[in-house]
C-alpha cells in the first residue's frame, strides 16, 4: 500500500513538472518570437534548457518507475506503532477479572432477586391453597352434617311411617278378628228344622262339643248323634265348620 501511494505521488509530481515545463516552453517560445534572433553564441541556451527541464525530469521518472525501490522500514513503523497501540488498548487481566466479578455479582444478585420473588410467589400460592383447603374442608363438613341430618330425618320419618303402618295393620287385624268373632258368635247358635247349628271354634273337638251341649254322661252317644245328623264318617272336624246338633 505504501509503494502505491509513493508511485502516485511521483506520478502527480511528474505531471506537474510536465505542465510547468510546457508552460515554460510556451513562454520561452513567445519570448523568442517577440525578441529578435539572438546571436549564434546564444543558440546553446535552448539545448541547455531542454536538458534541464525535459531530460532530467524524464530521467528521474524513469529511474523512479523502473529502478527505485522504496524502504519498507518507513511504512513498517506506523504499522508497528499501530499494533503496539492496539496491544496497549486491550484491557488488562485485572480489569477483565474485575469486569467478570462485577458480571458474576450482578448475575448472582439477579438470581437472588428472582429466587426471592419465586419464593414469595410460592408462599402466596401455598397460603391461598391452605385457605381454599380450609374452606373446602369446612364446606365438606357442613355438607356431611346436613346430609347426616337429612338422613336422620329420613330415617325417623321412615321409622314413624313403619310404626304407623304396623299399628294400622295391627288395628286392621284386630278389627278383622273382632268382626270374624262377632260373625262366628252370630252363627254359633242358629236354630234349624231338626235342631240348632253350631260353628266349630279353633281347638274344639267333636267330643268337647257333645260334652258342652249334652253333658259328660251322654257325651259318647251325643257324638254318634252329631255324626249321623251331619253325615260324618269320622270324628274329624275343622274350625269354622257348621254342625247341626240334633
């Protein structure tokens, strides 16, 4: 890059010298045209001027373009200075360590803050969950209590209904028994054309009926009479059966 800049500078100087030479030659030509012709002794001036203003600059340009080698040390020094400046501009190990320590402390502080916020949020959620659990337990206890009360009321009502039904059934049975007894008593002694009609009661036998109606002395003969009057082939009778007593 230094060689290119140097060649560009030389080329620019050469162009300026060429322009100066051309202007000088034009001015010299004008003066020569205005002045009368000099003597023969002055005819050497033009070659000298040509040599000074033309050949010497052209020779220098040829030398610079083809033979001159610039010293690299001149261009290397700024680079070395630049490198040394860059090396010096790098932070020291102490500064790097301090920066790393500051970053670690900052990260630790941020982590501690995040942990504290997370812990506070967790405690808040736990407290809310505890409150919700207590409410749920209280509600469940109230529901269980209400359910137990409802069940107790239902059981009491069912027991009362069962007792009422039992009493009603007992009353209905008693009424039926009383009615049946009354009807049996009404049918117990119904006179017939040949005697009276007797309805056999539970637990009675033919012999007992004969004893009750004819006496113990003639019970055996009375049994035979009752069997003949009712067409019985044996002494077997059943409750509610109607017998004709002769």
